[in-house]
């Protein structure tokens, strides 16, 4: 049975771009090729998390399978994708 591909959107709005989103766009340089084969990854305009007063919503934001995650680093992106693939 073929595994469903996971939709991944990396915010490249101004705040996210300058606070690490640009680094996340280089995902081919740091993600496991197996993960790359299971995900559809793209940059996207502002995901809106920075518009809240809640301090936990720090840039950069990433949306994985419809769920928004704040303050994502390269390591955290790899972890989140692994969790999504294994779910």
C-alpha cells in the first residue's frame, strides 16, 4: 500500500524568513532522503501565527498536514516530519 504524501508549508513571510525560514527552505541539504520522498514541501506566504499576542507563536512557522508549528528549527523540522511519517 502506498503511503500518503505529507503536505509541508514553510512560512517565508518577512518575520519567518529572517528568523530561520530561509534556512528551512534548504531542506534538501539536511533532511533524510527517505523523508523527502514522502513529503511535498513548499514555501508559502505568511501563515499568520505572528499576528497573535501569544508568546509561544515565534517564527519561523511550519504547517505539517494542516497543523501549525511555531519556532521550528532544522532539527525540529526533521523530528516533526519523522513523527508525521510514523503516525
